[in-house]
């Protein structure tokens, strides 16, 4: 019996020597056990044989107490256990950009000393527990890019030390808690965009005087009027209220003044400057005549009928005075008509002849129909007789004429359902791209002229410039700058007959992505008509001398329709030239092959809602841009083979994510030399997936996309 007791004591002592981990270590081991996948081995150093967890990867201690757990971007797949809340000295949690799922356990907030909780870029869901209000020292809360829902708990405003709050790209609903603006006075960053928040914007939000940068409330369901108190925010703050259900006049004070319309678009009920739709007199808050500053409020309306303030009624004109005025007007009109007739016969006809149609021809202008006095407006003359006209320049720098253009050397660049494109080299070496449209539409010149001249006004370094045009019954030409390095489609995939193929590096692809985004932001927000491209694809992205991208073929579908080329609803539905197969070393795996030559349609860049006959929206362009991003990241065409079936690129990427395929199976093999840029590639992939969301309202706007890309580029330099 004594020997048995002695053996038990020895075993107990040996076990205590081996397993001596403290309570905080066991709390963290429960987190390790909740992680079912750790592909990068980030938690391999977490061992129960250690005395404390202070030497573990991602764990920081102070006085042998855990104060920080930071394991970002390690592809951890699992959930958050409540045991983390037992770390009484925990100050910082950073688990961003992993694959965590599930809800936030209420016991997590027992760690009341938390100063930062960063969980963005995961798949967490559920509502925020009311216990969050116990985090009195919380300064940074970033839960963006998850699937949280429900309304913010009322206790939320007890986190009065919050400086950075980012809840964007979730599914939060309900109105903001009462006292939101009065309690969170330390806020410096506020981003609530891309949620389902509703109700009115709290009027006390104007108290947040520490805010900086952009206050982003875009893409929610906020209703009611814009509180004038928002103007009390610092003037350098940009307030983004786009795509809500706000209504009424836009207050013109403080931070709300001198803002462009881009801060308010997507709210049909808003009116007043800087928007074009004026407020009606019955709009609440709209100004009325009695509030005009230089009229007193008690100004009697009847006084407007007084004569010199004497109270006498104004006498009407006598009958004889009316007759005298009419007679004098008739005599004046007759005299002006005689003067016009004399000018026409003596000046216009002098030294000129008439052609067979009766038009006066100036002998010094090479047969152009002109009248030096009162000539018909050019557009009126052309619309009446459209058989032959000169080239119409849209730029003051155009120094060539029609004769030079027609005599120049021309080479076919490509053909499609919307005419032929030529490379034209003038005698002086100037190179142009000329698109020849259809031969019909002779009765629609005015319509064509209006459309083409509007397009000709667009000037941006990432949009191909339309320099001139020509219209006649037999010929309709559009003259553009020639862009020397071909299309993005060719740069990505090559084309039949290419002797050599140099793949694009990641830095060049990122430059192209950024430039295309800038061009689309200009079209969507800063062009005169807030244009939609509607046919965005790699074939329509041309590359300049320094591989600077330029968006082409903008507005081409409508022009071709007017000119009689009869394109399809969207030219992207017309089959185009197929990219050549990749070289064998860069070919995809046997499971997934590139698109076959006979099946490369071009409607894969179109948003799902485009299948309905609806008016194109800017969200169409966002979807197309997202597909292009996927194409540039994966190196694959928009239609791929999966086994014996075909799948479009968007669905294939989603399948890869669901099957948790390694990133190497998704990325373009040609990008393997840029492996150190993998983090940037993943960031662009996430932007692309947001762009191709099947719900148009959940897609970001191009300005936000461009800003995200700019931050990415800056961080990489």
C-alpha cells in the first residue's frame, strides 16, 4: 500500500513538472483548439509545456500578463472562444484578415481593459452583445468587412473613449443609438458605409468636433433631412451621404458648404445646391419670398401695387397709347427687315457665285458653302444637306483636314460589329485611330452631332480623346488619338500570330488597375452628364507608351446606332477576337483550362441585372471592373472549364473560395516572380469580389474603389 501511494505521488509530481502552464496560457490554448485550420502554422509555438504564453507567436506580455494577441492575415479558420475574455490585462486584439466565423461571445467583453479590437476582413456574424458597453477604455473598434447584423446596442455609447470606429460593409440595421453624437466626442474616424442603417441622422452628430478625413454614411437607408448641425463638423471633413433615402434641402453652412454633388448623389429626395434639382416652394426648409434678406418679414404684399408709396392706384395705358406703340413696333420691324435684305444682297453676294442648289459660294474657301453676312447655322445647313462636309474638329489642336486624312496611309487594326478601326499615318508622321461607322442614319445628323460633341468634351489622362468626326450619307468617321501598345486583353493573353509574349508584372497590372479606376471615377462623377460606359472590358482598355491605361469606345454603341451600324444592345455581346492559348509552362492545371476559342463570348463582363432590358447604371461598370480585376489576378479568361463543364470566372472564383483552394491555384502563374506582393494581390482580390456582388446596391462606388487602390499603391511604395 505504501508503494502504491509513493508511485501516485511520483506521478503527480512529474506531471506538475511537465504541465505547468498558467491560467492565461490555458485560456489561449482554448483559442488554439477553436482553430480547425492553421495553414501557415502560426500557432505551432503555442504549447502546454511552457510556463507562460509570453513566448508564443503573436502574444505580448507585460509583467508576465498577456496584454496583446495579434495574429493578422494568417488564414486562421475557426471561431472566437469566450475564454479570451478571462485575460484580465488584455489591451489589444488584432485578428484581421483571417477566416474566423461565428458570433462574438458576450464573455469576450469581460476583458474590460481592451483598448483596440480589430477583427475586419473575417466572416463573423450575429449582433453585437449589449456587454460591449463595458469596454470603457476602448479606442479602436474595426469590425468592417464581416457579416454582422442587428442594431447597435444602446450601451454602445458608453464606449466614450472611442477614437476610430469602422463598421463598414456589414449588415447592421436599425437607427443609431440616442446620444451617439453627444457621447462619442473623441471620435476621429467614422465609417458606417455599406450597411442597412435606417432612421434619421442624429442631429447631435455635429458635436463630433474631433472627426478627421471622411465621415462615411454612404450606402445605407438613412431617411429624413440632413441635420444642419452637420455643418458644425470641422470644415476639412468630407461628409459622404451618397445612396441613402434622405430628402429636403441641403443645408448650406459650415462643412456642408462648397461641396460638390458627389457627396449627395443617390438621394432622389434631396434638392438645392450643389444638386441641379431645385427645391419647390412647398419643400420644408426651402426659402420663400418672405425670407428674402432684403425684404422685411412684415412687408405688405399690397404695397407692391402702390405708386410711389402714396396709396394711389396705378392707372392703365390709354387706348391711343396702345395703338401708337403697336404702329411704331410694326414700322421698326419693317425697317430692320429692309436692312437685312440690303446687307444680304450687297455684301453676301458680292464676289460670290451660287451652286446648283442656290447656295452662295465663297471663291476663297475651296468650295465651302458660306455667307459672310447672315449665314445659316452650320448644324442647320448640315442637317438639310448631308451629302458632303468637311472634317469637324473637337479640339483646337487638330491641324489636319479631310484631304490629308483620306490621302494618308491606313492599316486595319480590327473589325467588330461596330465598324472597322484603322491606324492612319499622316504625311507629317502624326498617327491617328479612325473608326468607320455605318452608312445609314442620314436623317439623324443633329442627334449624332449632339452626342459626339458631348463625348469630345471629355478630357482625362485615362480616357481616349476623340479629336474630330466626319459625317456624310456614305461615310461616318470618328478620329481618336492612336494608343500604341494595344489592348489590355492582348497584353494579358497574347493573340494568335504573336511571335513573343511578355507577361505583365504585378506592378504594371496594379498601375493599370489604378488608372482604369481613375478614368471611371471621372466618367461617373466629374463628366458633364455623369456618364456610364456600359461596355467595359479588357478589349476596351488601351495601353499607352508607359503602359498608362486609357478607356476607349465610350458612347460607341449609341453613336453606331445613330449612324446606322445597328449594333447589339451592348457591343460587349458581340464575339471578339480570341486570346491565344497560354504557353505550356504557364497553363492552368488540368482541372481548370482556359476558355476554348469558340466559346469566348464577351457578355461575361456584364452585370447580372444587364440581362434585363433596363437602363445601364454605374453599378454595371463596377461589376465589369471587378471581372477585369479577377482576370488580371488569375490570368484566366472570363469563361473557364471545370472538368467537363464551363463556368464564368466570377462563379469559378467563388467556388475556389468555398473549396478553400490554396492561393497559388488562383493566381496567374506569371505572377510567381512577384510572390512578395501576395498581400497586395489578396487585397485587390477582395476589392474585386466586392465589385462583382450580385446585388448592385452592395457594390461599392468607383470613388471608394479608387481611394482603396490608391492607399494600397501608396503602402506598397
